[in-house]
C-alpha cells in the first residue's frame, strides 16, 4: 500500500476512533452487567428454593398438627395417663423400663401382647390411615402417653419407653409442650433416613397428654432439592447455621462445605450470593443462599443448629459462559466495521490512487 493509501486508511480509522472507543467502554460495562446478571440468576434461584422449602416445612408442621389435634387420640391418651395418677414418678419409670425390657427381648408371649396393643389398636389404625396418605413420605408414626410409654405406632419400634429420647423430651418440654424438628439421621425402626417432627398432644383444657412423632423419609420430603439441576454443574443443598450439611441434592458425593468467614457472612444476611473456591472443590463456584425463616428461633419450624439455608451452587465457569459468548459475539460484530474500513482503504487505493499515479507517470 502506497503512502496515499496509508493516509486514507489512517484518516478513515481516526474518523471512526471515537466510535470504537465508545464501543469498547460499552463492552466493558456490558461485561460487568452480564456477570452480575449471572450471579443474580443464581441468587434468585436460591431465593425461590428457600421459599419452597419454607412452605414445605410449614405445611409439614401443619399436617402433623392436624393429626395431633385429633380428639379421639387425645381422649385415649388422657385415659391412659390416668393410670399413673396414684403412682410416684420413679415407680412409673421402673414399670415402663420393665416393659421396655420385655419389648426389646424380641420374643415371648408378653412381648407379642405389647406389640399387639400398640400396633393393632384403634389409635394405631388412625395413625396408619394417616400414613397411607403419603406412604413414601411418612416412614413411621409414633404416639406416646404423657409418661413416654408407647401408646400406638405404625411400625414395631426399637424401644417401648421413649421418655429418654431427645425428641420426646423436647416436644414434651416438662409438660408445657413444644414443636421439635430433629436432625436428619438413620432411623433403625423405620429403616430409612428421616427427619423427625414431634408435637405435643393436648386435651380440651390444653394439658399435654402425650407426644406424637412423625418420621419423614427425607428423599421423599426433599425431592425438590434432590431432583434440582442447574446446568451441568449446579445443584441444591441444605446447610445449617454452622455450615454442616443437612441434605445434599443430586448425585454429588460430597456436600458443599464452607469456612467460618463464609458462614458468618451468610448468617448476617437473609439472602445473597458470593463467588469463591469452596472447601473440597477445585474450581470457583457461584453460590446463592437464602435463609429459611421457618427454621430460625421463633419460626414455624425451629430446628437444632438453625436457621437452615437453602443453597444453589454452580461452577463459575458455567455461570459466566453465556456472558462470555455474548461478549465474543459483540467483539466480533465490532471487528467487522474495522475489517470493512481496511478493505475500503485497499479498495480506494486501487480505484482512486492508482489511476492518479498512472496519469502522473504519463505526464512525465
């Protein structure tokens, strides 16, 4: 390209330089906005999941409360409790521990009679009818009297005497009654990983006459977490306020884990999103979280180690992939005018400069 052609190209590019600089600034802004949009998407997903899990837990409590409010069950428990009226507390405990020994012996007429009384009674039939509404969800239902003796059940339980169990003590609460939601664990009598919900049963005067426990099979209860997929790398989790896994969704072998600064950040906010390398993970992740209001103190479903957090975590590379594709195409579109300018300069050099140069040579 001759000098004049180079001058044409230079002036053409300079004429469009402000436009190119403005386009570059817009691209930088667009890049930040697109990455913010990716993080916001994950945050909104976590918020939506949190609302659904909150509703699920509250609905679960309501269903157990409906069963605990049965006048028929309350009347039966009140009648069973009157058998203790003339006995000292220690005598009651010794009597029930003796029955517990018979129950756990696993053989004999006495054990069979105790099982029949608890599993074949009218109260047990009512519990089994409730269980049949969602047999995959309700792994086991237990009803005890005010002393902790097994009154009715849907399954043969490990123990007859329940008053030494944490769930019973927390739900009975010294006769005051309280809602209790336990940690997820393997229940031997239900032969499943369960989340226990225990509530007091009250008579018409409001006195606690027994305790009801419903063991929820977590795979059925939290199927929305288990089945949730976000792209190729994203999934859902539940963690408590100490960062311990409550329930891990998908087919991931390891739950999401956090360091203490991250946990402190989450506990200070109701909802948010952050990007960092998680403990036990090699790459950076975008993590959206939402506090479950129902699980905090004073909520509808307070839990040990609460509140719980609903999480959506996804590889940062996958979250930002759409943004990077959009930026690539934007750069490509901007590159086309520049390439067009270069071609125009070459064209002008051929069509305008060369004829002028030829005339100059001819005149000499």
